């Protein structure tokens, strides 16, 4: 028999605790503590209360909870001494059917893991879609996590425990994240298309106008048709555009979407999530035969990552009228110009056609974009959604410090002009200076001693600077201080330097009214509103130049890793993003009716 939230809210404390029995391994206190926060408006709110209850329990209680778990495919499983829930999960994942070799490998991993951390390895073996991870995936994850820092691994175990509880809760409440499953499945299906050379390695790479890219394009078109969009087309640069008309086909439109190209060996959700979420939301409108007082235009942007050609934001740029004509003559690594690639893809490849894609902003309400966070913050806080307050402005420099190359043995320490040590000093300054201001970041990501040698004091050091902040003023203040420090270090050490600015992008603060709509949407799900800046650039940054915009972030698993095959998201989080998106549509509906 399934439980309902109403039942849970109305039950006596003892009854309620019984309804949540078995959520956490031998630890009923977590549910009991969370239940003090009744009533709950949603399962998401209940889950949040459980997360907070465990967090408040403190480290000893958390460790006890972790230790209350059985080893993966361990003695308890073999002896059939697991709780009913664990038996179900370990059986569903096929762990009970390990080959002798797999079983031996897992036992070795169990022993190594226990020796390193002192608690059993915990993994939500039903996985991000709830249907069970493959045994090879489980073993890979086990081996990978063995290398984690103990503090991180401790938190990762707790996150997995909450994921297990989330799925046990869904079982109890008979809840299935149907819309989230659709999004999740789309991500899997689209990820089948990958560029030659990467397919063989099992890696996902989709760069501009390759065969895989065109296959994605065709798939997105089909899905848009299936979802009930009124107009579906591929535009002059390869963006896939779907329009779901409002009650009046000439009504203003909400613009939304994200990119479907990927970096090399990238993830399945970066960009794509922001296409699937509105697709699924429109499908629901279409199924209900519902028209809103505004149209919805979803764009799958063809190019955002700048991989095949140095033309980052080409997709969204063409929509804002920002297409550099010189791009057409640019050649890829095989010598194919963009114009040739466009022709081969059946696109007109003329500036006239491309410029005709420029949208008239007065016909749009604004732009919203759903995107995987690509960072560790939401994952660490165990929050599914975050509201973006601003896309960071950035500035980049290519720099070089020049000193004097000299013999490492014969040059006394007080007579050196070491270029690399100067840069090391600057790196520490960048770290200190950026850390001193909230939401400001600075990185020296490339550091190179050209022709360096083990027995030579570095005479030259080349390095990069990447500085970002939520406002242009904060970014410029950071850049000013860092460059002044570079000058001072070089002056003191008798070195010369140069710093060439290679990129500058303005910050894109969210339009307050649109940010507020996302906040209300998150609140409506029973979740706390968490505001955060976007450290990475997004298509919304481009649209920001011509219309109001705001973004919603969705938590990524595996410490939020992105531009990496480990990038991952759950069906439950995807479900919440669709619900948030639908709530935003409902808000606009009310405002405009
Ligand atoms: Zn992206």
C-alpha cells in the first residue's frame, strides 16, 4: 500500500515514523527528527528536511549511519542478512549475480576502502535513473572513489545515502518522476551520436556540423514535432527552432533553450538539459490542449563551445545579430572552412541568410535557460536547484615574465632572476586576493617554462590569467590589483613582463523580475531558494545583450564535474526542473491573462 503526503502530515508522530520506516539503514531518528517539520507540501520538501536532519545530527551520528550500511556484495549479502531494502537494491543491480572474478574484485575493493577510510563503501546502486547501475559501472565508481580525499568521500557517502532514501521514499509514496525520466532518456538517446574517433572510445563529442551534429539536429526536430510544436525548423546556422504558439499566434514569445554541441569527451547534460526541459513542458501543454497567452520558442543552439571553429556562442550570437563574417572563412583542423561545412550541411552559408536570423527583441518577453550547474556547490549542499543571480564577467590575459636563465648549481640564491618563482608568487597573490571577495575567482591555469631544464634557473615563464566576478566593477578591480601586483613583483625581482588581454566578457546579472520568477518556481516545489552566480559562460549571456534573462541551475552529481563523461544528473532532479519550468509558465500565464 502506498502512502500519501496527506496521510503523513495527519499521522501521529509514532504512525508517521512507522510510515517512513526503513528509509535510512537502522537509523529511524533521522525521519523522526525530520517529521517535526511537518506538514510537507511536497516530497522534495520532505527530502530536504531529511537532509537537514542528518546534517544537524553531527559527524558521530553520520559516521554511525554510514557504518550501519552493509558492504557492497559483502558477507551480509552472501549470508542473506541484509535489510529488505538493501536486499532489493543489491539484487536489482545484479550484484547477487557477480562472476567469481567480479566478486573477488569487489572484495579487494571493500578491503582497500575500509583500510583507507574506516567505513563501508556506499553507493546508490539503483543509479541516477533508478533502474540499477551496471556491475562494471559500480566497480569503476568504487575504484575511482577510493582515491578521494577522506572528507570528500565521507560527504559523498552521505549524498549516496540520501539518494538511496530518495528512491526508497518514491517506492513508499508510489511516486515516479515521469517527466524527469523523459528528460533523462532524451539525454541518453541524444548521446548516442558522437564524432568519429570518439565513438570508438565510448566518448561523447559533438562539434559543429559534423555528421553526429546533424544527427542530433534531426533527432531534436523529430522530438519537437512529437511534442506538438507548431513550427519546427533548422535555421541558417543549424540551430533547431521550435515554436509553440500562444492562443494568439502573433503573441509575444518566451524564448528559451541551450546548446546541443559538446566539448571533446564531454557530458550528456551540458546544454542539452536546457533543451529537453522545455520540450517536455511543451509536450504537457500540447497533451492538455492548452494554449497560453504567449508563445514559447525553444532553440537548440548549434554551437556554444567553440570546438571545431573558434566561434564560441555562434548559435546564440546569430539570434542576437552578432555573427562575425570572418568566421565563414575560418578553417577547422582538416582545412575545411566554415562556409564549406555549412554548404555540406545543406545550409545557405550566406551572410544574408544568417543575418536574417536576428530576432526582434520587442517580440519576446525574455529568455530563460535551464543548465546543469557545472560546479560543486549544489551537490555539496544537497540541493537540486539553484537560481542564478548573475553570469560572471571575465577577463583573460596571456602573460610572460622574463628574467635570466642561469646555472642552477652556480647561481647563488641572492643573484637569481627566476621568472617562474615570480609567477608562483603571483599565483599565491591571485588566490588570496580572489578569496577575499565573495563570488570572485582567479586562476592561473597554464604555467609553462619554455625549454626549461632541471638544472637551469627559469629565464622565462609564460602563464595565463583568468579572472571572473559577478559584476564588471569587481572583475576590473581584481584585474587592476593582480596586474599591479605583477608589476610590483617584477620590479622587486628585477624582471620584465608583458600581459596581453585576450578576452573580455561583461557580467550578465539576471533580470530581477525573471530571477524572481525562478525563485517562486523553486519555492512552489517546497525547496529553499538558493541564489548563486554562474562561473561559466552560457547562451543566456549572449541573449542578455538584447533581452532580459535569468537561468536556473540543476545540481550535477560527482562533485558537479562537467566537460567530462562523469557529468551526471538524476531523473528526480530533472523532474524538479521540469516542474520549476512549468511553474514559470504558469506565472507568466497569470501575469498576462
Ligand atoms: Zn553549456
